[in-house]
């Protein structure tokens, strides 16, 4: 079965696309309502996080990369180090 997150992203992209028909957009609205737990839908989503939540491990990797990047300012590196410590404490 296809990943529900990918299906949702595809339908949201369809809604934002100015070149798709109104019929296609209405179908995407219906599918999104069903997938996101609307009336008659599939209930709880099958993925752990909503598509808008950030994966803490990915955030930590990004912060570590910024801290070691020579093009990042010292001020930004200090701020990122602090955020990284806060993430590791949680």
C-alpha cells in the first residue's frame, strides 16, 4: 500500500496547482477529508507525526551541520549549539 503521507502531499499539491481542473481539485478535497479522518474516513492516520511536524533527529542533524559549516556566522553557531543541547536534553 502507498504511504499515506505521500498520498496526502500529492493531493495537497494538486489543490495548489493552478493548472488542474476544478473536478480534480474537488476529488482531492474528498480524498484528503477521508484520509485525514473526516466523516466516513479511515479514522486515525497511520503515520506517527503529522506531515508538518519536524523529525527531531533531522533537526539535530541540521543543527550539527550548521555548527560545523565554515560559512555560518559564529553567532548562528552559538545559537544552534544551544538549540542542539536543548534537543538532547528532551
